[in-house]
């Protein structure tokens, strides 16, 4: 055979083989790329690195940051709860502490400083003997390019260290208990607030709530007082009940009656009895339903949300058949004010208010009481005050004999007096608010005693009775007298 032919055949076979190898390599390379070998080797090496790290440092950690998410939108509840828990249980073992103001002006609340570590031992009934370690740290400021390149503040966080074998105990038992006990400490140590809304920013501003009125100093029929206290206690302890029946953990109270019958005092007594904060909403300062919803979301649990004089706050009185006429009148008034002027009047509607107290948004959070007060029950829309929205209606009536006797004991320190029967009989014939009764019982000088104050009250009641008989003073309460005076269900304390 010719050598050239043989060599040519070999070249041809080699070219075919190389072509096949190139095709196969292309296919294999594509599959290798899909397999992402670099990630495979990285994971493989990473597993061995983690095993080695576990030998050197067997502890895992959970970090609880000061803020939820990556931004600084909202303080994390878990962070505040852990801080309260550690301040109450383990900070006593720390060597370096930071002091902050406490509820009691003469005391301080202590917490760990940056870099401090403390140990905590699980309770015996939860598998005692397991030791956990808490550390407090601050991350250095970081450049925040989203907001013009300014530096963010230090990020504070707590870090819990534990062994891998205790992972389930930490997640399912220990951390839930830390949060529960932390919430209890926060409630115990907090300074209760009286908050009201600011119309400019549609946000809350607050002052310390220090109203002294309690049920012990509230003048009212003892049976009615006990009924209200029992109702409040049932609500406060009803978390499981409300969850079982599928209702938001809230309750509505409607306080109605003439001025001076103690509606504001009742709210203060409720707040002090429950140890709740108070959010007093001025509806006329709320621009829209959206702003009302925003304010409601910012209220906290364990609070009383108050809208006083609901009949005077907005046009929510049930005249819905006149809505179109009212809108036409508003449009004319707006035009009369001149074009280009911003309408700053409140646009909160009845439907917006109903959604606030009984809609989907009312289930945000829990353990809230909503209180409406009014001097004119008949003016309110029935949809606003029906059961399920205003669950309990409490009539704040004129002073009755039991309320007078309570006021006499409180203001004068007398249990019995010959004029008690006279005053009791007069209170059945004339209407006088507890505020007026208390004013007549208040000593005006150092020479006034119980006898002179009671005689002054009798004189005031007889004058009121005489004015009523002669028709004088009837124009002061035309709406209450239309169709009969307000029926006395109970007398209450002072506003």
C-alpha cells in the first residue's frame, strides 16, 4: 500500500476523532456549567469548614436587632422585650451597666453596656441546667446611600449564644418565655401615657397619665360600680375567650348623660383600674379616613381609645338622608371661600369611623377599649352605637342617694347625719349632678364643718326645686326636659 495513502487515511481518521472529541467536550462543558462546579466545590469546602468551626466554637447564635428589616422603619418589639427581660433578670450579674430613667422618678432602670455578656439558666421545669449567654453589641455607623450618603446611627442588637443540641429548646421554649416575661416587665415599668393627635402631622403627642380618679373614689351606686368593674376584669382576662369565638380583642363603651355627671372621671377610673394608656382622639383635627386609620394603627395594646362628645365632633348623627343636601351646601361654602384655598375641614365619614371601631382594621393589635361619650344619646346614628360596636351602654345620670352618701363620707368624713334623709328625699324630686353636689359639700373656709356644708346643700336643692316649680331654669336643659327628664340609673363622680 502506498505510504501516502496510509498517511492520508490516518489524518482523515484523526480529524474525525478530534471533531468528535470537540463535540463531546462542548456538550460536557455545557453540562458542567449547568452543574456550577464552583458552587459545588464551595459547598463541599464550606461543609468541612463549618464542621471544623463547630469543633473550635460549638455555640450557635441568634441576633435580635433594634429595628425590623434592613431599614429604620419601626423598632422591633422583640428587641424591647429582650431588653426588658435582661434588665429584670440577668443584668444584676453584669459588671458594667447603663442607667436610664424609670417609671418611678427616684429609681433607675439598668441595662447592659456594649460588649457586656451575662448568663441565663433555663428554669428547672423547662429542662433546667441549660446555660445560655446573652451579649449586647453595637455595629459601627454605615454609609446610607439611599438618603444622600449620610451616616446611619449605630445599630444596637442582642445576641444569644447556645449549643446546637439546644436549638429546639431555644426556639420553642426559651425565647417565647423571654418575650412573654419581657412584655410583663415593660407593662410593669412603663409610665402610662395620655396621648392626643396633632392635626399638622396626624401623629400622637403625649404627656404622663397621672389622673388620680379610681373606682374607690368614684361616687356611684355600689351595685353599678361592681357591675362595671366585673365587666372590665372579664375583658382584661378574656384573651383566650375572644380568640375562641373569633372576635377582635376589643370592647366598646358608650357613656351618655348630662354634663357634669362624671363621664371623664369614669374613663380615668377605667384606665387606672386596668393600668391602660389613654388615646384621646379629637376627630375634628383628623383630615380624612386614611389619617384616622393611620392614628388607630399607631395606638398600642392595653389602651383606651376615647372620643368625647361624639355628637359634637362631626356630623355623624344619622341624618344620612340629608347627605346630598349637605354636600351641596359644602360645595357652595367652598366656592364662597374663593378658589385656590385648601379645604382643611375634616372629611372623616360615618363609614370610616365604623371601620375604625368595627371593621378589618379594628383587629390590628389587641386588648383595646373604645369609649364614646355624649350628652345627647338621641342624636347618634343607631349604626354607630349598636351592640358589637358599643357593647356596653352606661347612663351617667344625676346624683342619687347612695352617691350623695359616698360624697359626704369622702368630702366631710361623716357616715351618718340627721340631714341625710332630707337630702335623699330632695334628690328624688330634683336633678343635680354629682359635680354640683360635691361643690356644695366642699368647705369654703376654715369655719365650715359637716353640718354647715350639708345645710348649704339642702338650701341649694330646695332652691332648685323652687325654680323648677316656678318654671325658672328650664331653658338650661331644653332637650333633656323634652319628653321627660333623664332617668336616674346611677350617680357618678366628678368630671
